[in-house]
C-alpha cells in the first residue's frame, strides 16, 4: 500500500488557472473523494497525478518518493478517465489483458491477473463478449478491471459512475469502495455529486476554482462546513445576513435587516461585524400557521416539491425565500401559512465573503 502526497500543485492553461496551489494527503489504502463543481480542476488534478499532464509547479509523492518527474507508466497508477472507452474490436478478456500484455508480463502471470480481475467485477462468464454486447454497467466494470489489471498502487477514478442510470449508480458506488478496500489500493474518486461523495468516502476533499476549500470526513464536511459554499454544496442551505450584535449563553446573536434577532453557533468573528448565518434545509422544521419564538420565520408556502420520503417546502418570508426539507407526511400545501424554525446549534455563522454571498455560492 502506498500513500499519496501533493504539495502546492499549480497548473494554468491560457486564461485559466486550473490548479491554484493544491495540497493533498491521502493515507495508505484510504478512499478519498474529490468533490467539486464543473471546472473546479478535478480532472486536471487526476491527470497531473497520473502523469498525463505536467504541472507548472508543485510536487507529487507516492510514499516518500517523488514521482512527478516519472513517465506515466513508471508511476504505477490505474487511471480511469472521465471519457474512457473500451477497445471495441477486443473481447472483454483482451480488453482487461491489454495492460499486462503491453507491459510484457509472462502469459501465466497475465492470465492469472485477468482471471482474478474479471472475477472481482463479476464478469468471468462474459470474457468472450465484445463491449457492444454489454450493458453500460458491465462496460464500466470492464473498464475498471482493465485499469486495475496493471496492479497499480494508486487508483484514480474520474466520475466513474457518470454514464450509468440512477439505480445502477447506487449499486456500483458501493461495489467500487468494497473492491478498492479489498485490494487495499489507495483511491482518489472524483465526482461532482455530493451524495455519492458522502456515501463512499473515508474523507472528502472539496475543491473549487483550483483550490481546496475543505477536507474532512463526510460527517465533518456535512455538519461543520467551513464556508457558505461548502454549506450549500453539500446538501442545501438557507442564508440570513445581519450584524453580529453579541454573544449570549454561548450562542451568537445576529440582528437581521428587519431588526429581529436570530441565534447561531459561536463564532470567531468579532462582535459588530457583518455576518451570514447558514443553516441546512435538512435542519429546518416547518409548522402550520404562525408560531412565535426563537429562530422562527413565518410566511407563505410558495412551492412544495415532493421527492419521495422528503418534500422541499419553499416559504416566502420577511427574510426572503427560505427552504426546508421535511418528511413528506409533514408537508404543507402551497398557499398555506407556515413557520420555519431551526435550532441555534444548526446555524453556522460566517464572516460575509469579500466577493459577496451570491458570488461565494456560485457553482460556475
Ligand atoms: N487542455 C486544456 N486546455 C485548456 N484549458 C483546459 C484544459 N483542460 C482543462 N482546462 C480548463 O481548466 C479548468 C479545469 O478543468 P477540469 O477539466 O480539470 O475541471 P473538472 O473539475 O474536471 O470539471 P468537470 O466536472 O466539468 O469535469 C477549466 O476551466 C477547463 O476549461
Ligand atoms: Mg472533469
């Protein structure tokens, strides 16, 4: 098993900074998900680690060995590109055998590893099929087996579940993790899907505009998002802007534009600063009619979006449109009066972003 370390990685293209000083530490055998919006630099990061793109500056280490001067094939990396394609004229077996054949392994060793990889992805009985005879999910598994057959030390997966339908995506994402853990291979899995990230990662690294914005366990990045962007990107959040007026009983007290006060978690931001409080829509409750009290906002339900077990309610209040994800059996109909409430411990207080809240939240 091998650890991966990336230090100060920078890469620009004409007019675009794709990687703006990325630092990354991945432990041996760890399954890390790189999560970020489109254009964040995810693919560029994987390509640089694989050796298919050259960084402008910064270094990459596997264990203590610097690898950024090595050719791709010398790095022992299995890379499954975002737009992989199988060799259409080769059978499943020959697709998987491709790497070992190019690397000139003995036929015995090659056949053994191909057999093992096909077993692992449950495709042994399709070894003689051609890619066009397989379903999308099966093709994905062949691509994975082909990448793994080189017995690499590090697995790089770029949106590995992108092309699959929703149901298969759910199934395969657990399989990927199980497989990586079984092989003990250190894995970087790139996605822009926060739900996928949360459900498979040991640790999530969120990148935006070529920079790491937060790294932590799924629970940490969900419960303690370090910026409004992360708060809104992992799940969805409401934001209330105001003046931090004081700290009371360990909670921040914020005066909103209409003079009302709202309470949130303690913060390092100095009193009398402009702040924004973010609260996940998952942590907002909704009651019928007007309910007075702490952290409550009354208004009219303008939209009710049923998604199965949960329903998203959009409520027009004096503080703008606020959303809550509630159990569907507690949903309210459009047009009815409703009060949205949340606990102060679920409200996270941030300094107002320099670029303004709207820009800070943009998923470009
Ligand atoms: N070969 C290239 N030439 C010029 N610009 C590039 C090249 N590759 C990437 N870029 C730019 O670098 C930035 C990061 O691109 P990258 O493909 O790494 O993003 P990404 O996070 O993988 O996005 P997506 O989720 O859409 O795949 C983008 O602005 C992109 O246009
Ligand atoms: Mg990409």
